[in-house]
């Protein structure tokens, strides 16, 4: 099982490199890694398991956070309306996005960052992504609000971008023009 020991931290080169696209159909190993990443997220959100294995909670995970420079991400969370997102994806790509931006009122955190970094992380408010799922099916998702934020946080990891790279250095709580606050 994946535990915190498997997650690389700030300073590890995998976190600031562009990850490689993976072959489709997915190899047995890539499928297994997506399964293991998804299971980690579920475990991290289970009070007993998280306490037993000292897991920090996460709603998403990207393979570079495990030192694996491949375009693989896993997501496990519900949106504000109770819609569940629980999936492993290969080669996710943002094919279009809104001009409008959004940000989480409470900011963001990262399992590869062992410190609290305050500030708003401006992101595209709405995105359309394509990817391949764990069963080799093509996926096209139109996302907004919290789901759009989480997917962008993960896709950033595949491009070597950390959430704090997007925080305004002069004023971390500067609000981009016509940005939507997500609480
Ligand atoms: O890359 C994934 N992680 O680092 C897992 C830990 N962070 C979170 O679960 C998290 C927390 C707040 C906002 C966002 Cl957008 C995310 Cl993603
Ligand atoms: Ni992260």
C-alpha cells in the first residue's frame, strides 16, 4: 500500500519536471499504480486507516509525487452537490478553459509540501479535459467549481507546477479580476 514514505517532498526533482505521456492501452503496471493511488486516497480519507498508517488526507494524487514521472493522476472526492469523483486517469489534458478564474477561499495544500502556505491560488474557473481512464476508455470532462480546482492541481503536478507557484508573491490574498471565490 502507498504510505507517506512513498510521497516525495519539495526539492525532489520529480516535482518540477514535465512527466511523460503513458502508452495506451495502459500497461499492467500503470493500471496497478492508478489502482494503488486511488486506494491511497480512499485510505487517507478513512479516519481509522489514516490514523493507523499516519496518512495525511488527500483528494487527489499525481504519479510524480511518488517519484514516478508519468502522466497518471487519481482523484477521490465529492463536490458540493454530492457528486462523486473517484477515478484514475492517464494523460489528462486541458483542451479548453474559461477566461474567468476561480480560487479556493481556504487556499490549497499538497502532500509534497510539509508546510502551510497561505494565499489564493488563481485557476481557470471552468475547464474541459480529455484523458484515458483505467479501463482504456477515452474520457471527456467539463468541470467547474471545486472539481475544476482539484483537477488543475493534479494536472499542474504533471507539468512540474506546485500550487504555491501560482500565489501572488506581493499579496498572497490578491484577488484576480472577476474571479469566483469557492468556499
Ligand atoms: O496533489 C495532491 N495532493 O498534494 C494531495 C493533498 N492536497 C489536497 O488534497 C488538496 C487540498 C486542498 C486543495 C486542493 Cl486543490 C487539493 Cl488537491
Ligand atoms: Ni499536490
